[in-house]
C-alpha cells in the first residue's frame, strides 16, 4: 500500500513540476483541453491517495506490534491527516466570479477566501497575508502524518510513565485537531493567518486553556489511580 501511495504522489508531482516548467499553473486550470486532462489526472491521483491512506489507516488501527503510545499517535495522525487531505476538496468548487462569461479566465476553484489567488504571501509558504487561505489548515492536516508519530517517539524516550505519555499524546492530538479547525474556520471568514481578529484570538486562547486544564486533570487522575493500585507497604514487626 505504501508503494501505491508513493507512485500516486510521483504522478501528482510530475504533473505539477511539468506544468510549472512550461510556465503555466496546474491547480484549478481548465483553460484548455490539455489543462483539463492534467487537472483531472491530478484530482484522480490525489483522490486515490486519500482512499489508499484510509485503507492503510484501517490496517494499522489495532496493529499489535506497535507500542500503545505509537499506536495512539498513529490513530490521531491518520484521522487528522485524512481530514487535512479532505480540505483540498473544498477548494475545487468554482467561485461565482470565475464562471461569469465576462470574467472567465479558465480557472475554476481557489484556495484564497476574500481575494484572488496569487496575492501577497508569507515567505516560503506563500500563504496569503491579506485574506483567508485554506492551504494553512490543509498543510497542518497533511503533516500530522509525520509530526504526531515523531512526537510520540520523543515522548516515549523522555517520559517513563505510560499514563503520562498517553495523556500527553492525547492532549497534542486534541490541540492539533482544534488548531486545524481554527485555521480552517478563520480562512473561511477571510482572515489571514497573520491577522487574527480579537474574537478569533479569544477563541484560540479558550481552546488552549481548556486543553491544558483537561490534560492536567487527566495526568493527575491517572497518577492518583496508580497510587491507589500500589500495594501498601507492611510495617516491620517489632522485636
């Protein structure tokens, strides 16, 4: 299954790099029959990647050879990764101005909300600094597949208590998922990732506060249960 996913991603990259070398866009480009075919190939390949990742996730969900820590992290990673991939499908519907005859430019779909694609963006990432950008949440979701398992491996080395490790991984998974949701909703509101409104900032602070509180309570609860489960030390007999 991994080889299939790798091959499909190679197809995706070949189309993107090839069209970039020709000096034209790949995503959302339906300006000519050739571009329609290329866009269809990309859409088919990435849809197959989503399906293959889902099947791979189902096979790893209860993998007995993985530790409990890594298995939990992989579950979070696959769930959030599939959600992140799915965000890409919300970019494909054509916007109202794109399908008007007087403004038709051969582009159907966009990742920017509140402005046209291709405006001012962050260095390296290119995410819009003047409007909402769905690529932020898409990026975060995709890379949950690498970040969460890697974090679990680090936690397994740094923390001795399994209760503590599972609590921390759960907390990170929840935080990561809520942050993906936050950036997605923020983009739909037309807000750039670098310009967070007061309300959005308060919501984000509330999310972080609730997660820290829940995580602390879980760690303390598990520690308490563990202490109760330990046998009491017998007092030495007096001579």
